[in-house]
C-alpha cells in the first residue's frame, strides 16, 4: 500500500493470507496480530516438522506386505554394510531379525517404511528415459521398473552413469577416467530424491530424463514450504526429514554419509566441477536439473552441432546413430516419426559436414561417428 513518511511516498508491503511462511530476499516472515515478524531458524524448523507429521506417522504404520515378502539379498548386503561402518551393532543373522532390529516390523507385517525399503513386491514406480533432443519426442532409451528404494537408487545411478560421457585424462603415467558429471554428486541427489519423496499418497512415481543438455531427476514430493535447497544448504538450517525412519535406515545402511548434508555435499561437488544446476517445485513434485557440459578428450572436444549447420531432425538422427551406428534407415524413420526419404536426406547432410562416415561391408554397413 502507498504511504507517506515526512512528505515522501513509499511502498509498504504487508504479508497476508493463510499460507506460511512468507519469503522475500532470503528471509522468512509470519504475521502476528497486525505485525510482520521475521522467523528464527528454530521457528522454521518447528514449522517444517509440524508440516511433515502426516508422512512421519504413515511411515510407522503397518503395510499390506508380510515380513517374508522381502528381498533377502538386499537386506543382507545393506545390513552388513551398516555393520562395517559401525552404524549397526551386530552382523546379519536373517532377514526377519534384521528388520526387527531396524524397527521395520509390526507383527507379521512390514511397516510402510519397511515395505518401501525392502519389499520384493516393487512398491515404487521408476521411469527413466534418454531423449535425442530437449523435447520428449525421439526416445533413444527407455526403462521402467518397479522396485524398492534400494533397488531404485542403484538402477537410477547405473542408468545415468551409462548414459553420460566419460573422458580419459592422463595423470603422470596413469590413465584416469573423468565422468562428465561428478558421480558422487549424482548419487547424493538420487538418494535425496528417494529419501524425501512423499509416499503416503497413491499413484506416485519417480522419473529420470536425460536430454542432450541436462539431466532431470523428479520425485513426488514438494519441498518444505518456503525454503529452497540452496537456502537450506547455505544457511545450515536444522534437518527436517519428510521420512525420518527411511532416512535413518539409509544412514545406518551407509547410503547417506551424514544427516542433512546431501544437498550441501552435492552442491560443493557441482561447484568444484563448474556444473550448473537448478530446481523446480510444482504442485505435485520436485525436479532437480543438472546441466551437462562439453568433455575434453585430449585435444578434441565433443560439441553440440552448430545451429547453422544442422536442424533438429538432423541432430536427432546423429544422436540415434551415436547410440547404435547399425540402425537402418527404416528403423530411424520410425524412431523420429519421419519418412525414410527424410532420414536419407539427413544422412547426406551429416556426411557433408563430416559428422559421420559410411563403413563396413556391403552386407553389414554401419556409420562411423566422426564428431
């Protein structure tokens, strides 16, 4: 509202409404009577804890999964990993004993947390895809699995590592493989995604999309209201777990190195590697974007084709051939939803600009990727 002070006009901002807290310039406020007050870190922590009570209670309730409907190999492996790190006090005996000691059993049934962590019934839906362009049109690879949290973490990590670049760097007399994106940072973001998702609602799924310029990791769970990952990390706010039991088990089984440090560790690794990242919080879930960069191979650099040389269709064909240089024209036409004539034209353009070269025998022709 417009007000006057010593005959000077100024704008007075008054926070109102039912949603709290209100945020501006990195600070958080609430309305008390007719006064706007800045919130302390303690008040913020208490507020977020109150907001997450539904998830916390749901974690400890009984699921429909019986204690014998579990993946014994995953329980044994992760339980023993926790024992090696002195986060679990005794070695593995059997699955039921391990689950009981971890507090994941109610009678003959797993708790909801136990079901998500160790069930053999695939309680979590994970979708993963690689796309030729920034649009979800031409699919180069697609995987969908139903698994528990530990299975989904490993499958997500392997899928991303398989589909990002790796450069070779000679250090003294040794060859060192350098990942396009720090793999430890990728793992931190993946684990955070599965640790802090909202599971008590139905029809939830996780998704990983790999585009030429970025990787998007989506989980079904909004951030605590009024606070963002970078703000949380830089200001050292107290931990506020949506799923404290799940987070506890991931820590005890050595998937998490320390409570509440996942974002901080990932951001530090991204910053050191000069990797850009951002995030988006919508009405249903939270997406974390990791932006890809060029990788050096000795004196050569992999480059995105200049816009004035290749159009989107030609780039799609090139990306398809990088995945499988033995594709036939008709197969590529089906992948990009174009005619064989269009594919033939694209191949001629790619040869003209020395992106590809025909190789092999007459009976076994394939495309050699030049850049």
